[in-house]
């Protein structure tokens, strides 16, 4: 159970860090990466699930 809790916390932390990083990027950089501001949350969630 502790292992699962650690794993969930690590995924949540990865999500929050990715979300913050993407939100700091200017729109031009996001556009170069093929992202819009509306997609940031989804992409951060997807990235956290891959860890």
C-alpha cells in the first residue's frame, strides 16, 4: 500500500511540474511544438502517466 501511495504521489508531482513548465512557455514555443494552451493539462496528464 505504501508503494502505491508513493507511486501516485510521484505521478501527481510529475503532472504538477510538467503543467507548470508548459504554462511558463510563450505561445510561440508552444505553437512550434504543436500545442495550444487548451492542450496543456491533457499533455501534462499524459506525461505523468508514462512515468
